[in-house]
C-alpha cells in the first residue's frame, strides 16, 4: 500500500496483469481506498473459512491444522 501512495501516476499503477493475478478488481479497490494489509487480509477470512470447511470433504488424510 505504501508503494501506491508514493507512486505518482496512480492511473498507471494497476496494470491489466495485476487484475489477472488478483482475479478481481477488489484488491485494487481496497488499495486505492487505503486499507491496511491487515484489513485486506481480514476481508478474505470468511471465504477462507468456507473453503477450509468445504475441502474437508475431499481430503485423503486428516488435516494437519
């Protein structure tokens, strides 16, 4: 987030490839809004928890967590 604040050409900061890597425009929007790393990571938590619950059905071995 610091790099975005320091980058003078804000419109050029997010190249098309950034959106391809991120998968959606949500991360770019969060960075533009000035969210901290902790806030961004916490915004993923609900979906991560859902994924972890879903994947339990497909594990061959007990989860190490």
